[in-house]
């Protein structure tokens, strides 16, 4: 019984899987945050461009 408990405590297969899962989760959070920030900034840039082009007349019309 003592050997079985010691062997269970020394086993590290599950620990590696948990570490990979945590790493994947952190990467996902970083990607989501980055995309959110880029999306907000792009929206601001397109707003400025839209405002700047608001008075432009289409020469073909």
C-alpha cells in the first residue's frame, strides 16, 4: 500500500497535461485581448477616415 501511494505521488503524466492546458488558456486570453485592442483601434481609424472623406464629392456622379 505504501509503495502504491509513493508511486502515485511520483507520477507526473497528469501534471504535464495540466501545464499544457494552462499554457493554451493563457495564449488564448492573450490572443483575444490583442484582437480586441486592434479591433477598437481599427474602428477609430476608419471613423477618422470616414469623417475626413465625408465632404468629398464623387466626380463620376
